[in-house]
C-alpha cells in the first residue's frame, strides 16, 4: 500500500477581525484554513483529513 499525504489552503470570505484590531484599520486580508489529507494512491481511499488554521505546520497533524 502506498500512502500520500498532502495539504492545501483555502481562503474564506471573512476578513480577520483580530488582524483589523491589531493594525487598527480594516484590511483586505482574508482568513484562511488548511486541509490536510492522507490516502491510498492506488485506490483513492481517504484515510484521514484534518482542517486547521492556515499557519499550522503539516508535520504536527500526523497521528501515531
């Protein structure tokens, strides 16, 4: 069995309110999420997926 692990980011339609407060003005910066997926290459079966904030490192999402 060959397993592939990958992640990609998605932008949401919401602005980051925390970022607006921090820089004291409205920004065009959007909140993002990250999708981490692992699956079998041959069959295409997905074993697991996790949705995290955009700044979460990929290596911290694997489970033993």
